C-alpha cells in the first residue's frame, strides 16, 4: 500500500526562533560557567608565568598574552586563574548598552603567547605529583578550563589565536576554542593527549568536532600526530601567514582589521559586528548549552584517566628525562 502523507498538523516544528536562541544561549553568565571560588583560591598562587590582558591594544581589538616563555608558555594553575579573569574582564567590557553610541568599541581579541609559541598545555612541572595526581585536581583544572574557554567562545567578539611556534596538548585546545587561527609556516599543532595517557580535558575534543568530520577527528586525536601549516591550511583549521617568523601580535591585529574597519578605512559599528558574531555562533551551535553538555562528557573521560598509570608514566617521563624521549608515540 503506498505511504500516505502525514497530515500537516502532525508535523511539529519545535525549532526555537532566533530571538529565543539568542536569549537562552547568550545570557551574560550562566551559573554553570561561574568559576568555583575554592579552585580560584587553590590555583591563584600555584606555579610561574602570567596571562595579561590589554583591553585596548589596537582600535577595537584586545590582546591576551600568555607569558611563560621558558616553558613554551605552558599553563600553570596561576595562569589559568589569570586567563579566567581576563575573559571575565572582556565579558564586562563588551556588554551592550541601550545607547549604542555609549557602548563598547570592542570587536575582536587576539590570543597569543610570549615569543610566538601559543602554549604547550598544562605546565607539567608546576605542580608536585601528590597534588597533580589527586583526583580533585583534575576535576578542578578541567572544570575551570572548560568554563573559561567556553566563556571565551561565547564572547560576542571575534577571537583569533595567533601562533608562530607550537600549540601542544591543552595549547591546541586553546587554539581550537577561538574563531580563527593565524599561523606561520613553522607552526606545529599537536593533540598530544593520547601520548600523555589522557583524552582532551580543556574542550579541544569537542571543539575539533565542530570543524572536521568524525573519522578525521578520531585520527588526529587517536594518533596524536603533529599537524603542520600546510595540513592545517588544507583542513581549513588555520590561515597561514608567509614569513620566516611572524610577529604574532601585529599579524593578529592585521588579520582582524577587516572586522574593525571597512574597505575605506572607517571604523565599523562595533555593536553590529558583535551582533553578527552572536548570530553566527547561535546558528552554528558555538558556545551553546548543547556544546556545554558535550564538554561534560569530555570532562568525565579526562578526569577518569588523569592520574592513572599511563598518565603518570608519561608525565614522570616528561618531567624527568631529556628531550629526545618526550612524547615518543
Ligand atoms: C591538560 C592536558 C590537556 O591536553 O588537556 C595537557 O595539556 S597535558 C600537557 C601536554 N603537554 C606536553 O606534553 C608538553 C610537551 N612539550 C613538548 O612536546 C615540547 O617541549 C615542545 C612544546 C614541542 C617544544 O619542544 P622544543 O624542543 O622546542 O623545546 P623543549 O622541549 O626544550 O622545551 C623548552 C623548555 O620548556 C619546557 N616545557 C615544554 N612544555 C612544557 C610543559 N607542558 N610543562 C612544563 N615544561 C614544559 C621543557 O621542559 C623545556 O625546559 P628545559 O629548558 O628546562 O629543559
């Protein structure tokens, strides 16, 4: 018997209107994104390095810089707190006001690291093993970094990671949390987590899915192989800037200029660019509550594996041995 078409009233379209999505997904700060005060207190004086925010680095553009160059900008617990504060300050600075003329002129933010490397992940030598491998530590670290990078992703600003060297482990996750990645021909991006006996714990497992097909994501995360500039460009994960060594700050500002200025060199209305970012993010599911639910799953896996035998061995090997043996997958 031929199938009869469904009566029209049997089809329910529960798709929320843009206004509803906008409202539900971009509330100023949802409680699940509020950092735990105990974690901030525990982490704030742990380890070296810092993260700075220059809110008006260039017209319409803020700059966040990771500073721990002697460790390739590895992120200590203290730096995680600094980054959380920087993102919180940006949230406050780009709040829209009723009077658009009074509002913020911020349009974008460049994220970079001192010396050109973005970040080499968690600072493995910042925290003694008794603390680092305590189950509460992985929960605290992963929750804080998930919240902070998710808040960075939800900003109504165009976010760009500018990298001329490495983005490794958590550093690759940091890069993937941004809208764009600007790289040099020498940049290496590596999801080294499999070699560290863990799965991603700062959001990269989820964020990579929003760019690539399932099999490719699995292959990149499941092998931990290094991705060079040519492949990153081909996969549309990054834009490559020519040159031996790029100045990450200036190249980042130059890249964002098309969003801050029109072709005649006039400043664009910042609140409209921010609204455009909100619209595109809502339509593509970036920074939404659904994405947060996937991050919870990622966190569960990371917390289960961190501190287990494979992870301990890899961390101890990194901290205790010479270069040649590191991350030898
Ligand atoms: C939380 C988790 C996650 O993904 O979610 C993670 O992030 S786990 C963390 C994942 N990260 C890693 O496994 C870091 C791996 N690091 C590396 O593979 C390498 O260091 C590169 C980043 C590729 C750079 O290699 P390159 O040969 O150019 O330099 P290098 O190895 O001599 O590094 C320069 C100095 O930085 C230090 N260094 C580099 N990465 C570090 C890290 N994550 N923690 C602590 N120290 C680190 C090195 O020990 C070395 O110190 P000395 O000069 O004193 O010898």
